[in-house]
């Protein structure tokens, strides 16, 4: 029987990490080919092509690098792959997943995975996650679901998934919504319909800068006051509670929002911003009046990715529509 074609790329991260010498910290050195060798069962499921596109800690990935990884993934689909799997560091997985999801216009799945324990650690989760990710990428039911993250036996839609624990194996969750599915005895089982997705054209420019600041108690306005002068093209604020800031921040935001798009998200880690509940200065109703947009369920980091992409394809004027669609 002709096995389906599956493409895998390694970008680095803990899944690709080991220590050069005992006592030294782990660093990314393990190639895609070596990762593949850790899951020999895969050869019975698919014809696999593998590439090492990078060996980076995920903190050092950037949008330009992701665009080149995306073009590699697009090419794999053109070449007949039924799905694509990318392994990378988990620290920025919630952002890269959103980035790819907004640009992935194929029916075939793009699945991201990584590991919380490095290759030589007891109970290393990399091989299991990789095999699970491949099963998800090969599953017919994964078509038309865009980009998803597979970690610890769960499947999370790119637009919802967050890293909610720093070191635990169960580091990923989709607050409020829960996982889209899971692997049950190696079988891919979806328990939710596909999440709503917004696919954008490729950005024509990549030099735009979007700042992200978090509101905090008794914070001064120094950074905020300099956002325009520093040349930022957009601003995302992780606001208090349902999307709030102090009176002094609200005053500065009013001036910034006249010039560049400003999104207010919630810093809480779960839930939506409000639209029409709080009327105090710095509350969401005031901020909306001052020209800011509320992020809804999008966390600050995902809102920043969306805004960067919208500016990159000159659609920032339609921001409100994209936020409402979420
Ligand atoms: N701790 C990270 C990881 O889980 C390191 C990284 O993101 O590269 O992969």
C-alpha cells in the first residue's frame, strides 16, 4: 500500500536539546533526522521527508524566519504532503502557532509540537509528542482545521492555545475553550468543531514594529509616552481584568490611538475583554471611546501577532472586524 507523504521540519527548542558535557545546560543540537530516528513506528504510517530548518531556542525565532519556514511548508504541500509537522521550542509556541494559522491557506493540517523535557532527561516527552503530532497531521479529520498544537496527548487550536506552565509536561492549555481533541489509544479524536479562523495574505512588508506593554499597579507612563516617538506602528496592552488601565495610562493611550492602532487585551491569562460593562476612566468603555480596540479572547501576545500581520498587509484599518470575528 502506498503510504501518505508527511513532511517534518525541526526548528530547535527543548525537543532538540541536549547538553554537550555533563553539568552544562542543554542547547539545541539535535537534527530533524535524529528526532525522526526516535520514532521508528512512523515509517509504518507515512513516507516522511525531514529537514532541519534551524536549531534555535524559540525565544530567538522571529517573524522573518517563520515566513521562510512557512514557505518551506507551502512547498511540501505542493509536493503532495498530506500534512506538515514542525517541531520547535515551546516558549513561543502560542505565538508561532497563531502566526502560521493566519497565513495557512491549505486544507491540509500544519501541526506544531515540541517537548518540555530534553532528549536525555528521564521521561523525555519529545518522541511521544512527535509521534502524536504526526498521527494528527495524517488524520483525515484534521483537514480544514488549520494550524494546531499537539502536546501531552492533546490537540489545541492555534488561536486558543497558551503556555500556562513554565516547566510541567502539561504546560499547554486552551483557557475557556478546552482542547479541540486528543489522542485516545493512538487514535485522533476531536471533541470540538473547528475553531473560527482568519486567513490573511502574506505580509508585503516585515519592518513594522508593534510594542506590547502590560498594565501594572502604580506604573508610570514613561514608556507609553515614548511609543510614537520610538517609531512603533502599533501597540498592544495587556490590561487589568477585562481590559482596563489606570487614568494616567488612559490619557496617554488617547493620544497614541489617534496615530496608530491600539489593542487592549486582558493580562489575566483567561477570558475575554469587556465592551460595555465599565464606565470609569481607563475602563473598556472609556478606552473604546478614546480609539482603542478590545482584543476579546485573544491574549496580548496573539493580538500582537495579528496586528503585526495586519499592518504588514495594509489591513490595519479593518482591525475591528478581525477582532470581532475571533
Ligand atoms: N523551554 C523551551 C522549550 O520547551 C525552550 C525553547 O522554547 O526553545 O522548548
